[in-house]
């Protein structure tokens, strides 16, 4: 596989998690998941930035994009236009669980990172480079691996092992921090402009 194909395939697979992560920030708010409780160290467990609204809305938005990608990949396959061999997330019906695991796993990875961020004294919105950018990617990959492994016992297929190679993971580790930092800068500038 050439580098362009690897990058396109990797971004295609992780796009639902990207959307879930961004949507959780944009449409979040409401009741925090930790209910305002503190950990043994006296600091918040997760903080006000991790809310039930963000978790559910982010997962829903990411899954919506994932379903759109599935149907688009199928369309390209049918018309022999799928030059990058874009993934259809295992097709109907297992795509529901695969896409859910990517989106929900991404948001769970973000929550785990928030837990440790609070432990080291970093505040909500304060940068914690590399961890801030890759937490949701590793969460998405881990949960989709677990779900794919469980589905193997029903379908005799492991979507994760068939679709995600080491080169895809390396591409995501290299590209995601840059895309995440760029998206955050655009989001913050947009918020400032809207306040004026």
C-alpha cells in the first residue's frame, strides 16, 4: 500500500471518532458525568467538561457520519470506484456495533484522559499535549478491537484485525495531533468572533 492510501484509509476509519469527539465539545453542556463529585485527592473526578449530553450527542453524531461512510463505501464498491479500498465497517448489521464502538470508545478514551488530567492538576481546557490529541484515538481503537473480537465468535470475522493495520495506527498517531490542534484553534477563534 502506498502512503496516500494508508492515510486515506486510516482517516476514513477514525472519522466517526473525530466527529464524536468534536460534537461532544460543541453540543455538550448540562449535567456532568461525575455529578460534581471529587476523587480521594479532593479534585473533581472528570470535571464539568464531560457531560451526559456530550457523551450521547457525540456518540450519535459520530455514528451518523459512520453510517454515511458505510453507504458511500458500498456505493463506490458497486460502481467499481473504490480506488482507496475504503472500509464499510463490516456492512449491515454488524456495522452498528463497530461504528458505535469507534464513537463511544473515542469519548471514553477522552474521559479516561480527563481523569488523569485532573489528577496531575491540569484544569479544564488547559493543554496537555499529545494526551489531549490522542486519547480518543486510542479509546476508539481499543473498544473497536474488543467489540470486533467478541463479534468474531458470532461471525467468524474480526473486523479490527482485517481492517486496521499497524501502518494505519502509525499514520493516525502522526496526523491526529496536527488535525486536533488545528481544529481547536479554529474553534477557539470562532468562539471569540461570535462573542464580539
